[in-house]
C-alpha cells in the first residue's frame, strides 16, 4: 500500500468518525483535524503521554523540530517528577 492509498483510507476513517461521533446537525462544523484528534485520543486510550508522543512525532515529521522540543520541555518542566514524554 502506498502513501496515497493510506491517506485515502485515513480520510475515509475521518468521515466515518464524523458520522459516528457527532450529531447530524453539528457534523458540518467539525474540522477533519478535530475528528482526527478524537480518533487519536481513542486509539491512545485517552492516555495523555501517548497522545503527546503522537503529537510530537507529527511535529517532527513535519520538520517542526524546534517547536516539538519546546513543547516537550514545557511538558516535562510542568511536573519534573513524572515526565509525560518518555525518551
């Protein structure tokens, strides 16, 4: 399977999420990014550290290395005794 096919399947999954997670009258106003966020949260079992790890990976893939590092530092400085992002 190539990347184009994977993106098509993801788009289809997002549209299935739109139909599943939202009432009909609100569906049009929900962005694909918001639906993808719900899918990620559910996939990660609503575990903050897994959601953050996913977000940081996306930022790295998009070449936002500095932003990812800043967010990771901010998160880890919030509660240094229990880092949310593990190496």
